[in-house]
């Protein structure tokens, strides 16, 4: 894995390759530079997840910051059963949910945040043009919170029903129902034909 | 393959950019916060072995390690520099390719093979003692220690191989030394542990 490719790079882009496992081992010994490498590698994805879940850049950035602080404090608890990135995402989802509980979740969407982010080159599939991507992001933002969280985790970030339910602290059945609802609403709002699965 | 795999909506959702970069440098705030927090370790007390035989062996091994490592880095840098100069000269003076200093004469990585017989002997002694002591520990402690040791050795091997390709990277140099150091400390801690004494497993 190439690290050092994130934003805010004070680390040179041409850094040598080291796996997350080795960097985590070093960070567990207290090496903050190794942890910074992990931050540079993973912060973009954690930010993407938090931004789509919270819809606000400032809140998402706070959640990202808290995620990495919490991860540092819990490094000894990371047993490597899942990938380090997955473990971080679990912490991030907790941060988002906890922020929602403490501050309410009815905060206004930061309309430009996601669109600005998408305007910069990302790993978006070239099959879909920027307009379509923008429409989809807009539609995603309008989903009710429960459905949005599930759609983001499952359909965008590729987590299974079980992982998603576990992260969100809901039943698998609820998760499936929210995904179904979210996909149906997305189709309606984007003017797409209904699929058999959505009926 | 589920129906959703072929569904355009699913494909569009899956192809949305995953990475979104924060606008401000969050690392500064994270660093400031975690700087106040020492790495949380297990609560089991550290075995104080500073005056014991196993500590002396570990300290001796570390000394050999540090010396060999410094020699490795300096020699490797100098060989690479010589090679670069020779290549530059050859390119300037003659179109015929000339032999350069043999980079492959150096060890491919800073692994145990680069450390010499003294290191290997001392480490093997520690290893042996560690293995004997491990047999007397409860399975859960043993499993944790074995996992931690395996993590440290995996990291050391990987850092060592990466360092061989980037010998002047100061972070890799530090990481390798500290990883070897933690491995030795773990071996020495367990070796010296009294039969009923808990041991740190987080090193």
C-alpha cells in the first residue's frame, strides 16, 4: 500500500512502502510518526464516510479528528481480526452516531461540502460522468438519516448487512429494510426505473 | 452475483469517490491531543530486570544491534553514493557500460544475517530461555505473547526489507531499531519473569 498520498501532505509522496500491520506495530510502541503515516493513508476514506453520514464538513472533520485520537488510545485493543481501515471506520461511525446523540442530527446539510469534494479528482469510476455523480450525491444527501447511513456504509463503502448492522447498532433486518427504502428513494429522486428488488 | 451487482444504481453508488480530503490539516490537532496521552498499555506490571543476567544479555545484543545497524547504514549509503558517481562518470566519459560498485555485495536487508555471529548467539540464548519460560505460562498469556512477538518480527522483517531499498530513510532506521529493541525487551521480560509474576504483553 502506498502511503503518504493523502491531503495535507507534510510527508513526501514518494514514501517507501510499509503495510498497515507494521505501522500499527510501530505505533503501538508509541511511535507517533508511524501513526501519522496511518493517518495520511486512511484519513481521506474516513473523511468521506463521515462527510456522507453527517452531511457537514465541519462536523465530519471533528469526527475524523476524534476517530484518530480514539484509535491512538485504543491501539492495544486492535487485534488485527479486521483490516485497520475497517477498524477505523467502526470508530468513525461511533463518533458520528455519538455526535448525533449529543448535538442532534437535524443540522443543516453543508450543501457545497460533498460537491466540492467530488469536484476534485477521486477514485470515481470514469463510466459515470460528473453530472451523474453530483446528482447522486445530492439525492443521497436528501435521504432520511437511517437510510442514508445504511446506503453509505453498504452501497458506497461495501460493508455487508452484518457489518453494517454491527457498526450502527441495529438489527440486520432493520439494515436490510433501510437499504431497500434508501435505494427506492434514490431511484425516485433520480428518476430511475424501479428494479425488481426495490418493489 | 446478486441482481444489485448489475444494477446501474448500485454501480453508481459503488463508484462514488471514497476519499474526501479534509480542508484543514487535522493532524496538528490530533498530534497535540495524542501527545498528551501516552499509549495505553496493559495494566500488568513490567518486570524489572535491569540488574539481571537476561537484561545484560539483552543490553549486549542491543549494543551489537546498534553498532551493526550504524555500520550497515553508513556503508550502504557510501556504496550507493560511489555507485552513483561511477555511473555518472561512465555516462559522461564513455558509451561503454562499466561495472559499478556491487550493491548486491551488501546484505539485501538489515535482517539478522547482517548482524553477525555474536548477535545471533546472544539472541538464540534469549530465544531459548523465552521458549522454556513460555511453556510454564497460562495458554491465554502465551497466545498473547506469541501474537505480539509475531507482530514485532513481521514488522521487523518488513521494515528491514523496505530499508534495504531506502537505506537513508530516517524513519525506517528508527522504526527498525525500536522494533528490534521491543522484541528483545519482550524476550528478556518473559525470560526473567518469576513463575507467578504477570508480564507485560503489550511491548
